[in-house]
C-alpha cells in the first residue's frame, strides 16, 4: 500500500463506481460480511481479485442523500473471532455518522473549490485584459490553470498562420521544455489533434485505453487521467489546452472540465487579441524598418554591398529564412542570381534563369508579385534547386523590381520563420520596399558606371602623362616612333602594327612590330594615294575595320589579320604620318581604342615636331660651327704674314722707322693680337659646340702654371699700377689636367681682372685644397683656384648671364674699359667642366669680383715625377 500525505499506508486499489461491490452495497444498504471459510458470493465475482488483495472481512456502506458515497472496509478481528451483532450495530452507527460528516465536508469542500474556481476565473478574466505580451499571456494561462488542476503536465497547442498545430507551451513534471515548443502535432497523434479537429473537450480516466478505442496513436507518455479542452475563438478552433496525470489517484472531474473550458475560452480570446497586437507591432516594426532601410539603401552607392543589404533587409522585414535578388541581363533577358542569403544561398550565386521561366520570370514578365504557399505541389517550381542544396522551400513571395516602367530584376523571399503563409499585407510591404530598392540599384549602377568611367579616364590621363614624359625625354625621331607604337599596341591588344611618316616618294615606315618575315613588304615607301593609307591621308580621319577582309581598300600583309585600326598623326591641320594596327580577332578594336590612339598621336605629333625642330637646330648649329671654323681658319691665314711683316718693319730691318711709323706699326700689331684672340675663341667655341675639343690631362703642378700666367700679365698690370699677389698652399698636390687649357682658363680670368680693374687696383691669385661640395659621388677633395680683384664688379641683373656665349655687359664703363666678343667666360666654363671641375663667382657691383674654379687632383699612380709639368 502506498503512504498518504501523513505517511500512513493507503490502498492504491480502485473499485469502479458501477462495479459489483458498489452495486451490492448500494442495493442492500446493509453491511456485508465475507467469511474466510465460505466461498465469495457469485454477484461479487467481478471484484474477486480486488477483494482478495484488499483482504477485508467487513464492508459497511456510507449512504448519503443521493445514494452510496463510499464504504468502510474492515479487516478480520485480531482475535480471530467472528463479528457479532453488537459489532455490526456499532459499525452501522459509525458509518451513518461518518457518511453525514463526509457529506457535510464534501459540501464545504465543493463550496471552497467552487469559490476558488470562480476566483481563478475572475482573476483570469481581469489579468488577460491587461496582459499584452504574448509570452506573458502564456505564462499567466499556465499559472491560473495550476491553481485549480493538477497541471504538472500541461500543454498548450496553437495553430500557426499556415494552419499547422504546434506545441506552444510544453510542461512535463513541472518543468517547461522549450526545446519541445514549436514542434508540430501529428494529425493522428493521441487525443490532442482530436480536440483541435472537433472543437470539443475530451475527459478520460485512462488516456492510453481511450486512444486505442479511438484508433489513434498514444503519445510518448502513458497517462492515466487526461483532460483536453479546445481554444475556441468564435467559430474557429485556434488550438487546445491539455492537462494529464500519470498518478492513478488523480482524477479530473466534470466540474473541473467545465472550469478548465471556461479558462480556455478566456485564454482563446486573449490569445487572439495578443496575436493581433503582436502582428500590429510587427507590422509597425516592419514599416519603421522599411523606412530606415529605404534611407540607408538610398545612401549606398556601391552595387554589391547594396544588393546584399536589400536582400538582408527584405528577409528581416518579413522574418524569412532565405532570400534572393535577381538582376535582368539586358542582353539575354535572363534573370541572374546576384545575391542569395540563407543556409545554402551562396551555392546559387551566378545561376541564370531563362526569360519568363519560373516564379521569377513570371513576376518580371508580368510586373506583378507572385505568392505561392504550397511550393512543393506547384508545377511551376523547379525542384532541382532544393534537391541540389538540401534546402526545403515551403512558401515564397516574388516581387518585381521596376525602374521607370522597365523591369530590372526581382526580390524573392522564402519560408517565414514562424511558418506562416505569405499574404497580401506581405505583398504590399515588399512591393513598397521594392520601389526605393530599384531606384537605389539604378543609382548605384549609374555611380559605378560613372566611377568606372572616371577611373578609366584618370588611368588614361596617368598613362598619357607617363607617355608624355617618355616622349619629352627624347628628341630622337626613331625613339619617339618606338615609344608611340609600343603604347598603341599594348593599350589596344593589337597583334601587329607600324608607324609611318609622309615624305618624298610616299609613306616611309620607320617603326614596325609583329609582322615577322612580312616586314619586307613594308620596307619600301607605301603609295600615299592607294589603299587604306591613301584613304586615311585623303580623309584625315580614323579608319576602324571590324572585318578587314570585306573592305576593298585593305591589302593584306598578314594573312591572319581580321580587324584594323588606322589613325592619322596631324600637325597644324596636315597629316604628317599614321599608325596602322592589326588584330587577329574580328571586332578586335573598339571606339574607345580609337579614341585612345587619337589622343596618343596628339602627343606623338608634338614629340615628332620637337624632334624635327631639334634636328633642324642641330643642323644649324653644325653649319654655324663649321662656318665659324672656316672663318677662323680663313682669318688666321692672312693674319700670320701681316704680323710677320709688321714685326719686320718695327725692327728697321728694311729701313729706318720714325716715331709716327712706329706708332702705326704698334697699332697694327695690337689689333693683330686682338684678332688672334678672337679667332682662337671662335675656333674653340666651334669645337666645343661640335664636341670636338679634346683635352689631354696629365699630372701638373699648379704653381708653375700660375707663375707663368703672372709673368705674362705683370708688364701690363704694372703699366696700370696694379699689384698682383699669389698664394699657393705649400702642400698642394699635382692636378690631373690639360696644362695648356688650364693656362688658357687662368689667362682669361687674370686678364679680365686686369682689364676691369682701374689703375692702382689689386689682383690676388690663390690655390688650395677644398672639400668637394659640388659632386658628392666624386672625390672628397679638389684643388680650388681663385682670382680676386677690386675692380668694377658685375651688376646683379647681369650675373646670371655672365657665362652665356656672346654676352656683353650693358655697363658703359665696362664696355669702355675692355671691348670683347663675349666668348671668353663661356669657353672658360666649358674648359673647366671638360676637365671634371666647376666654376662660380661672387661679385659686388663697383667693389670687385672673385672667380673660383676646381680641378681634380692626380692619384698616387698618376703622380710620376717625369709627368709633372709646369
């Protein structure tokens, strides 16, 4: 026997209310004595087993106003004696009193229970009016049910929007099992589906037996008492509430069923209201999200992130498992998977759907949304997609994307997460979302195209700048042609090409690439009035042949050529040349290629013009140098005998010479010397320009060179009462120079100092070692020579021109003191730099000038005593 709440043993035997024992006691209304040595009466045979287990010898009925309410079962006397009449009268009296007490207690208990039930129903009615949150409402229903029923096992079932019955609250042994919630209830699973289907309550004392009786499969748990009531909202059954017990002592009464049904009716109304509120709040959130997302996508101009954002936002708004976005290929009309989200979405990206096929094709073609809530049974559905991905599509909605009346794609969403079907509200919401999405997509496309065009233009400008730098670094016509043709072929993908210039006898090809042995066909000048070149020279426009073989003016040089691009090189409105490009591919060249080559040839034209001008200048300089050399030679030839005869006359070798004649002869000799300097300067300048001036370096002691120059200048300096001082460093190493040219430099600088220094002035010559600041890559030290005077100085505005050829100062006093050709300092600068040195000066107007120049020192191997001159 099982213990009761106080721990005392109880019986777990159950006698049916209409069983043999109950029937006998109700009919006889007298005590029943069962003697152990007598057989059981036949009328009690049906309860034989229970009576045997119970082992009682005396059964006394408890009779109430409405009949038998129970009985007392008393075991045999401990003494073993039989029950006597006094025992039976005592027990009957006790039973009458007990029956009356039980009846009173039952009435009071029923009243309390009824009050409690009414209180629960009242609280339930009030609470559901204020509870809006759906989950809070479910908890309230469970809590109120637990107050009046054994709800250790409680289940609440609801239909979803697709009509599938699912467990919404799942409680077993007082523990809520959230992992079981959301699971669908089978159509033939236990009595649960029957309550929902029929809309009627079911109350049974033996759940398993009732399931078998009805021909349905019991649930996993084998319950005894079971009570299920429908959740009826008007004429619709939206679900059911169920309590069940495995404890055989638990029984659900008819009154409990009625109260449970009352709670269910209130719960159904509250659930409907909560669902409507939930849907309204969800729609409000969707609209808010729609507005927010519309603003977000409108500000996104990168196409791929935008498409991803559109699909993710659409799926979020309608709470869907997966979504896709298709864009229409304008050339083929196919719908292309651009973005797909969901468990296997990435497997679909790039797939194409033929025009008008499937739900997507239908939506795009008709311009109307397509809703299918039973996809698997729709003949339009291509099941291969699900089979290849393992994803199961139950319901979908497809909305076209249209921009300015034309279709550009579609958005497709699949399977709401709550299992609900797609409806007209979803269609309206998604259609509203599709409009700003289509505008954003077109804006992003336009931005992308503009950005790409801008990037291409910037790239082209960068390339043109690079080409311009390359072309501007050379004045060689052949190199200009090579650079131009290389860039033209590289930028257009040409197979072969040539560049030709218009000249005498036709078009002369000066650069060629990609023709192999066929180059010989382009060796001779091409006719300027025939074929494609002739047509281009006549028209002056680009020729683009997508199928060269079909053009009557085309003459094949390469058999494999299929397309041709020819473009003119113009200068001042005249075609001076052309570039011809060939490709083995039909339609190998585009208008963009033609535009690029045209801009390239504009740069080429400038470079070719510069190279031709440079060639002309070079020729003019060469002619000038040749003329200067010729003039110097022709002048030098007669000057030699003139000087000789003048010297001869001055010595009175042919007769006496008076003072006047001697003055005339001195004038002749001085002008001959001046002419000799001019001729020598012209000759040196011509050689320098022609690059023919040679220097012959050797180890030279500067002291000797300086002394020789001072010795030469001293007489004329003394004539102007000028002092000349020399400062030579004692440890000065030999210089590695041409002694004749260094002497020429020193003579020119000292002579200038003498000529531009007034009488009584001072000239100082200094030679020392100095750091090599001019050339960091060269030797660390150089020899530095300085010539300083306190003469006229050089005006600031003329100092930048001092080393230019033929420059003569505008200073009137300087011109009066020393006329000249303006070649001296230019020659000096060239001679110093030819020997690896640098020259510079400092000057202050009317206070004097100092000219410095550097020379390289001889190395140890070059310092041979025999080689040192000076």
